[in-house]
């Protein structure tokens, strides 16, 4: 690992376009990011008898249990609602954890950053790689649960490839932005955590807009919440293909634009604060 740090630190030079140099240095050798991601996963499950298998077990218990409960409350068929929820949970776990952990992507690696002038992007990429790995495990667990209820893969599943590209691009932008901003202004991470906890209930992860409950629920209000909730569109582009459906074109457009906007914003923040970041760690 020390050799990787040294090789990466030599690529950071003083001069204009600090952010461009930083990202390019991180992309030239993703091995350092992959190594950090793997070590973090190993550390989190150290001394566990089943190791990373707990990722699958924990997800299956939580997502499956909540899906069953909500299916009973909404009166929806279990064979339809449980696959809907478990695939939605997999997507939401990626979104939520990327945002909340992104706030600490740099501060948690303070020791490494102070040892050598490493690219900030190494820690951004390592977190995103870790989340992609966990997303793959969660989708596998969701697939097993759904298959037990009659779900079968379809050709629409190939649409998760562009969805994953959008998820990855957006995650890199969000983590880059929050990692830098929260390193300077620590209180922002608390605001982000509160917003994400609230967003879980306002995003159609475990519930659906069902007109059968029109007398008890203001359906139009729910539709408004979904329409103006960007997380709902990200859920759609990943969950719909897994359920054998084609995401709406509007969902692709909105998520694609958000991904580009967040990537640009992250680039600008790294350019603005990246050079002086070590003073705030």
C-alpha cells in the first residue's frame, strides 16, 4: 500500500486545474482505490464467522421482512410487492449510504492523506467501488428472494447497465462534493443524515401509489411527492428493469442530467477547496 501511495503522490503537481490532475491521477491506477475498498470491507466484517455473508443475510432479513409487512398493510399480493420492495431497497441502500458515508470519505482517511499528497479522488473512488460491490450483493439477495416468489429474469434486465453507469457517475459527483464540503463544514453531515432519513419515507421504496386506497389516502399528493422527488427517478431506472419493465424516458433524462450536474459540482468543489483541504482535516 505504501508503494501505491508514493506512486500516486508523485503525480500530483502544483498548477492550474488541480481537480483535473486529481481525478486523472486517481483513474490512472484504480488499484489503490480497489485495495482501500477491499480493506474497509474486510475490516467491517473482521472476526465474523460468516464474514461478508452477513451482508446478504442482513439485507434479506430486513428487506424481506419489511416487504412482507407492507404487503399485508396495503393488501397487495406478496408475489408482486416483495420483489418490488427488495429491489427498491437494494437501490436505496446504494443511494443513501453513498450520500451519508460520502460526507466522511476524506476525514476518515485523514491519516493517509497527511502521510503523502495523495489524490483526493482515490478515497472517492474507493467508496464508490465499495458501494457498487455491496449493491451487487444486495441485488443477488433480492433476486433470490424474488425468485422464490416466482420472479424470473427478463431481457429488460440489461437496462441496469446504463442505470449503473448513471448511478456511478452521480455517486462520484455527490461523494466528491460532500467529502470536500463536510471536511470544511462538519455540521453539514448532520443535516445530510437528517434529510436522508426523512427521504426514505417520502420515496416509493416500500410503498406504492395504489388508487384502491383513494378514500383514505390523498393520491394526488403522493403523485406530487414522487414527481418532485429525484430519488424516485433513480429507483425507477434500476428497479423497473429488474421487474421486467422499461423505465420511463423522463426518468433517464432526469437522472442523466442530475448525474452530470453532480459530477460538475464535485469537480468545481475539488478545484476550489482541494489544494487547501489538509488544513481542515
